[in-house]
C-alpha cells in the first residue's frame, strides 16, 4: 500500500499509478521468479489496456511506425507493434519457466535463458513506458507533478 500512496502523492492516479507501482515493485526485496513474472504480466496488462485509451484522441499516433525496433533497430515500429511484441515474449517467458528454478543454487543453462527472456520483457516494457510518457512529469525528489 505504501507504493500506491507514494504514487498518488506524486500526482499519479489510475493506470499511470498502477503502471508506476508494478514498474517500481519489480525486483524489490526477495522475489521468486514466479513473483517477478506476475509483476511483468500485470505491467504489460496495464499498458496494453491503457495505451489505446491514452492515444485515442491522438489519431494514428499509436499505430505510426516511428520508433526503432527492439530486435531490428533499422526497422521502425509503432507503439502498437511494440506492445504486441511483448505478448510473444511473455508467452516465451511462461513456456521457459520451470518451478525448479525457485530452488536454491539451481542456476543451470535453462534458468539462465529464462532470466534473459524475463530481462527482455522488462526492457521492452520499460521502453514502452518511457516512449509513451505514461508517467512523465513526475518530480521524484519533490514528490510533485511538474508542468
């Protein structure tokens, strides 16, 4: 509850607050791989639900292919392409997950590959959050919205 209170004191409410919460909750303290996966899936879900609404009044900007691709930087993607691309990475992450990874000292080749997929999901969600400016204007030092 502290993070929600903190995000609202920063001027964030609704989906931006929920996105901020998931984003800052990832990797906090001791989390299992499964807990991290749930956080990434919630972050993704919030972006997938909110971005079309956010861009609804901006015409085709959500579908404009103007951002460098993650895997092919010379090929431009839209925010819609980017969020759709995360879906497949989340599917890959779920497919690669094995509960045995939660054990102590289990870091084998499969777990390392799973961790790379999870990091890829995080990086893509972070890029989409930054590009869409969903939580822009927050002054983290003062705890106030700017602008």
